[in-house]
């Protein structure tokens, strides 16, 4: 992995209306953090779905700023869904230096924060530093960035990690593209990883115990996820989130009547989760 990177940190699901999106995910059996408001220069707010070492972020635009222009363009171009993947970095400045040493035009790390309601009352400030790869470097339309957590203890709160659907972490992000090998190779180059062909497509791992990425053709994705509607898929992009659960029966109860249940997985259609198919696997 690139200097300072420690594997997949979280996925960003862009939503048009933040509070209704949170209600949808709660209805699927997720425990959500209280709503957060980012520093003014970001112009965004969020809810998080916290797991053991990673999480999912529901992100909405509160007001337009230059720093959220790419996210607004994603909503205009594709609609709701997985827009970005974040990698954990232990040192955002070192990551920027590593990319610049490769000749990439990368901005300095951006510092920001958001308030966090603490159990039993009171508030703390969650603080972060992030850096982005150049916006044009987005394999299969998936932007990537790295996040340095300066206050992990106020983000990974134990009560936020217990979910009625029994979800415990991210297994994989599934991405459709006409050219899986080329897109996977691009991501691997950007993070100093490796792309490995597999039966379904091409996989890029991040780190042991962290989620990986699977690049597939549209036909391969529909064969893998038969409940998906091919005509509803984007030309390319991240379309499915595979999550590990400890109890498939609990996941099935939480997912409701619209879910597709078999012996090894429970699948929630994308229109139930803001453009993101959710697959629960034990």
C-alpha cells in the first residue's frame, strides 16, 4: 500500500435528502450516529454507520462550496449511490508527499471537524485530515481519498457499532465497468496495491481484515446478483455494498419483504438504500 495507508476506511454514499436517507437505513436495521455537520468550508452533513474498523457514511450537501463541487456533479450525473471510497491514513501529510513524488498534482491535506453527541450527554469534536487523489483519477467513476482520524475515540463509539441486523463490517464494494481489468489496474496503481483476476471479475484487496473492491462487467454483475435490474445500472460505478453479518435471520428480518433471501445472503435492492444494493453475508 502507498505510504501511510492502512486499508479501506469507509465508503461515502451521496444522498439528496439527508434525514429521509437516514430513516431508510435505520429501517434496514442499522444504528446511525446523530446527524453531523461538517466545517463550513465543506458545506456538507452526514450520518455514519459504524462497524468494527470501518464504516459507511451517508453524505448530503447543505450548501454549495468549491470543496463539494465534485460530489454535486456526481449527484447530477448519476444520482444517489456510492461516490467515494476512503482509505485510512496514519499521516495525511506523508500520503500527499508520496503522491507528489510520483508527479501527481495533489492539494495539501484538508482539516475539518464535526460535533459528536456523547452517550450520557455532552459533546465532543471529531477531527480529521483528508487528502484526495486528483479528481480525474477515479477508477470506474469511483473517487478515492484518505482520511486521518485525529479523534477515533469519539467516532467509534461502542453503542453505534451494535446493529439490529447484526452487521459487523465491509466485505467488498462491487463496481460495474465495461473494462474491469483496466479499472482494477488503475486503482491498484493509485494505492500501490495489486489486481487479481477471479471467477467473477478482477479484485483489488486493501489490507487484511479490511474491505476490498471487485470490478465486474455489467453482465457478470447481473449474473452474480440476479435481482439487479441491468437497465438501472450506471455506465460504470460502485453499485453494491457487501456487508458481513453474524446472523442472516436477523438481517433478513431487518431487510423486510422487499429483500431477496437465500441460504448464504440477504440482498436489499438499490432503491431501498439510496442507490446502493446492500448484500448481507454471514
